[in-house]
C-alpha cells in the first residue's frame, strides 16, 4: 500500500472525523438543508409522517406497534445514514481547514512606509502595502517579493518539510501568508486584502463552503427528482386501487414502498461522492476552485504538458563523449572535466560525473592547479580555463568554430558530422577545444523521466491525446516526443502558440488541460478547461487557473485527470447500482402487499420471504444498510484503471448493474431470516 493510500484509509476512519460526522448528521436534519436533496427530503417527510401516525396509533391503541415502530426507526436511519455519508466527506475537509486556521493566526507585520518601518497587525494590511520579513518571521499576507531572496518554509500549506527558495523577479517571486522565512531578508508587496488571501480561499474550499454542484451533478439531481415524483404519484394512486381490490394498505406500508422504489442509494451518496472527489485532490495537495474543474478533468480529451520539468527531469545531462579524429575518448573527457570543474550548472556537474564514471577521472581542486577560470558569457557563448600552458574552451558549435578560426584553425568535418548526428537525435552538442584544436563533442541529452512512456500509454488507452509543449527546435522536440511517447508536440512554442492550440482543440469540441507557473502562462491557463497553476508560480498564474498544485509538480496533471475520471466512474457506478437494486425490492414488497387478494402474485416471492411484514421490513432495512455499506466506496472512489469508455461501460454494467440486481436478493433474504430468528416480525 502506498503512503498516500495508507494516509487516505487512515483519515477515512479517523475517530474524530466520525464523531463530528455523527453530530453533523443530526444537524443536517434541518428541513431547509434536506430540501437541497429532493430524494432524501421525501424520505424525511415520510419519516415524520410515520412518527406522527405511530404516536397517534399508540395513544388510540390501534395498529401494529412493533412493526410500525421498526419501519419508522429504519426510515429515520435511512435519512441519518445519508447525512452521515455527506458529513464524513465534509469532515475530512474540515479537519484540514482546522490545521490551516492555525497557520492563519494573527501575526505582526513590519510595514515599510515613508517614515520608516512600523509594526502593524497583519489584519490591517491592504493590497499594495510593502512589508519587510526577516529570518524567523511569518509572512503576514500573500504577495510578490520585490527585493531580496530567501529560503521559505511552506510546510503549513503544502505539508512538505523541505524549504523552497523564493526571490524577486521571475516566476518564483510569489509567497503565501502563513509561511515562514528561514533565512535572509525580503521585501514583499502585498497582493490581497484581509479575507481574500490564498489561505482564506483554501479554508473555504476544503470545508466545502464554496462548493457548487457541477453540471453533471445538477443533471443527475434533476433525474433523481423526476424519478422520485413518478414513484410518488404511483404510490399515491396505488391506494385507491388497493381499496377497490379489497387490499387497502397502511400508510407505513405505502411509505415503505415509496422509500424502497425511489433511488435512495445514490440520492444519499451523491453529495458525498462530489465532496470526496475534491477531497482526493486535497489529499494530493491540489486545490480545486470548484467541483466543475474536477469533473472537467475527468472529461479531458487533450493534455498539454511542458517538456522541461514535466516530461524531462529539467536539466540536460552529459551522456557521451565523441572524440575528434586522432583524439582518445580519455583525452576529451579529461579536458571536458577540467573545463567543467568551476561550472556549477547542472550540465557542468553532469560532465564532471560522466568523466568520473566512464574514465575514473576524479575532480581536482582548481586552487592547486593555478588555473584561471573563463566564465560563460552571452557574447562568447563559451567557458573554460587556462592553466600550465593549456587553454581549454567548451561551448556552442559556432562559438568554438569562431574561436578556432581566430586561432588559425578550423572545425574538422568529422566533428561537424558528430554535431549534426547529436542534434538530429534531439541532443545538444557542446564542442571542446584545447590550444586551437578541436578535441571532440560532449552529447548533452534531455533525460525523460522514468515511467513517462507507460503513463502516456495509459492516457492513450483512456482516449486522451498528449501534446508536448517546448521551446526547442523541431528536430530536438521530435526526438524527445518519440522517446517520451507523446502523441504530438508543439516546438518553438510562444505564449500565443499555446493559446491558439487550446482554441483549436476547443473549437473541435474537446476539453483541454494544461499546467503553467509563469505570468506568460496565465492567458493559456485561463483559456484551458482545466488550468493547473504551480503554487511556486506567479500570482497571475494562480489567479488564472482553476486548480493550484501546492507541491508545484507539473506531472501532477496526470494524477488530476485520473482523480477526475475516478469521480465520474464512482458516480456512474453507484447510480447504476442504485437503480439496479430496486429490482429485488419489487419482488419483496409487491407480493407482500397484494398476494393476500391475488394469490397468483405469490409466484413473485422468489426469495420465499417469511411473511408480508418480514418482507416489507427486510426491504426497508436493506435499503438503509446499503447506504452505510457503500459510504467507504463513495469516499474512496471506485478502483480506477485506464480503459476506454466502452470497456468502462461494460465493466460498470457487469459489476454494478448485475451486482446491483443480485446483492439485494441475497441481502433481503438474509435480513428476513435474521429478523424472523429474533422474532422481530
């Protein structure tokens, strides 16, 4: 079991959450609250009616007290179990909101003004104010760093203990109120007013305070309300026919029939499924601004993914030394490593490591070599060092070619051929020269993250088209796309190109998802149906997207799509089960109601239930208990596997359709045997 699954299962049955949910289930009996769920509101009205009649019949000493009491209690349990399911789903969000509130405690802010720095409560800060924060202090509000660089502890927001670097300028300048500065000093321009901070929005969202029903959920609610009205009319008109046939029914029996026929199972679990879907995102440290976004993720047709940091590890790595004619691989590796020793870039470090791994060359101390480092510059596009009569340079092909020309030499044709081969393969060639002579080429390669090809195959199996977005040239982009296994790529992409691609896909009726973190990504994030902004990104990006990944992990988009599909699968599976399990109830209640007058209906009593009373009671009890049994499935979600829509439909019909027919027959019969054995009917 993965860490996430263990954490999810533990939180599902957390005693504190269950205690809170038990209380909330009673609070939700408020008719104004219940009216939001038409199916369960009808059950509550029926429970109230049977309660009133039970009291009246008891005072008048009429009716069957034992049977009527049990029916009344189980009707109330049906309502309470449905409320409990919803309260359990909300409870996990409330537990996280409580933790977030601790991070939102009132702090002291050091506001920078014309007269200097003044101490004010963080609640007095307004958008546009500038504050100074030093090591050890809490950041008092959301904002952008305008001066300085610092290490920041964001564990209160992300749950991750590792600090992150935030600095002025670029796409990593945004900071969140409630996080703590661990080092240095920064000045922050506040971007939000009290009550409008990112933390405030997180608390409201994880509590479900701002959760709105999605279009599919609304449509399903309308369908369930329609079925409820149809069955209500059928049951109401049934009594005159029963009286005409000489088999009048009590209100307890008629209400039992109504509750068993209307789709109470999905009616009781529908809200919990939606809330749990958003909660699963929260468990993955993703915050969705609405249930609509989660649902849209499940219907995505096209997935746009940045190459760097999403498909590849983000930094090119040295993978091969290709020597020039007359030069050994060891000579090339030695010169390449020497030129890279002072190079602190990931590419430079990878060259040092490759030389050590392939040729046993250990890093040398530059101080002991009396070397003069030549730093890289945009003008020369080279770097290197001079030492003991050796002048080594490493850089772009044309830059080294110009350098050699100035030295009275030239780049050999064999080296140019190696450069072209590396470029065609999608790599980046760096040429190494020493004392006016080309030694060979270093092959820098984008490293595709492990397992990406398999994940893209899973998405393809779900009918999702993947498109890699990169600023690389088409040759390099094509090579990486082939290795990663994406369906298509967009090379030399600019912000407008992303927008145009999204609009083209949407014009064909497709839903598009993408990730981004920069201000230049904001237009595309706003245009996409599912826009996932990185928490480490700019405020503009976070405002434009409809989801925020608190871990700032671009590959999280794949998990988000899976969670969205799981939400849709869970709702569809339990709807199928709910409608299917009504079949067995017909075979239990209809014979119980009319077999006394029409003996031929006894043939429908295929479960051989003991008596009319036990049959009706068994159906009502099963109807209540099945909601309890399905609460864990509604909260955890149906087991998700990548498959086509046709295969998914077939599985749902087989497991939840056929299963929904068979399980109630077994369950009702078992309950009938039990209540007869203990003399409850």
